[in-house]
């Protein structure tokens, strides 16, 4: 984990729910910034290992972790996982005091964000939907981009704390807006990766030195994060890292669900989603999303 310079903000009592590939380093940045962190993870051994490395406390339930916290951060798998840790007698909402803020980094539906925001408000608690972009590398390096939806005053409270693991924390709009912005992000990435896959495969068939070609076009209008960070590994056929195909298909499913509601037309995204289904059928479920190029070789 690289060192990170933290903005000056007083220590807070916070909780972090979910210590997966994203949550683990994000919670670590909070601890390194001086916040008093209590963690909960469904697999208790992971929580104990985290606390052994970074200090803080381990709680047996989400509610126990949230008890007394000013801010509760969460990063779990999907809508169902989110409801599981938030609701019920052992859930986060059962334990929070009035004025506390929940910051959820799960990539989930805008509908569940609005649902939980309303339930939180009924308890005088704020809920910020705050999905992230930047992947595990961004989480480790503390350079995530965070897209937020929710109350402006609650956002102002959480932003300086979240900057422990982010380079940008931006309020997009009211509840659900963060999740909708993440859907825009995933839609753009899907199209970019398919275009990059076709470009590299075309150049290879043409007999070009694709490392040199990417170096050249990366200085022009074709430049993108995907080209800079995935172009070389795509040429080399390395995909055992990064953001998994299974997760991208989950995220695109959220996009299509929202598009059915709002009437958006997504012909290219729908096609790329089926290409990802082909990658899954070939056993590439956990490969990085740049593995799209495998279909073309």
C-alpha cells in the first residue's frame, strides 16, 4: 500500500462494513488517517486479520460495528447484501444515533439507495450512495473517484473523511444520483474496452508493433485510462487481475434495469454485455474486463 497524504480532519469514530478487495484497503486508509475504526466482515477471520494489521476493533454484527459511530462506511456485493447489513435487529440502522451518516460504496441500484435513504431519514440518519471508480489499485493507493447522491449537509460531513482513500469525492445530486453516475461510468467503460479490443486485434492482424502503435495513439485523441492501463496487458494476454467480468455483468444488469425504467437506448452496451457472456462461457468469469479481446483472437 502506497503512502498517502491526508487532508487535515479531526479523528472520527467510524465503522466499515465489508472488507473485500475494495473495503480492506479503504478501511486501512481511514485507520492510517487517525480515525477510530471498527470493522465488520461476514468472514470474521478477515476482520481479525485486518485489525491485527491496522488496529481498531472487530464487531460481531453490522449493528455492533455501527453503535456509537459518527459515520458508517459499507462496501458489499449487491442490493441483497446491502439490505442484509443495513436492516434487521442486528443491522446498521438498528444501532445508529440521530445525526449519523451512512456512506455506501456498494455498486447497487438507484432504487435500493432511495429505499435505504428514506428508511434512514425516518430515524434521523443520513444515507449517501457513493459508488467508486478506480478499482482495487485505486483503493490501495487511495486514489478512488467517488460519485455521491444524497443530502448536501451529510455529504459535507463525510467528504473530508472519505478523502482518506479518494482523490475526488463529488456530490452528483439527490439520493440515487451516485448510483446513476456509476452506471454512466460502466456504460462508457464497456464501449471503450470493446473498441480497444477491436483496435488491438486489428493491428495485430495487420502485423503492426502494437506496443509502438499504442504509445503513438496514446498521445492523441485515442488516449484513455483503459489504453494506458490495459493496452499493454491486452497485447500480452494477461487478465488475472483487475475488475472481474462477473462484476461488470452485474453492473451492466443494473444499467439495463434502469434503462428499462427511464427509456434510454443502449444498443452497443447490450452487444458488449453479450460479448462478456461469451467470455464467461469460456470460463473467464474472474478475468479482468479487458479480456474482451480474447474473443477476437
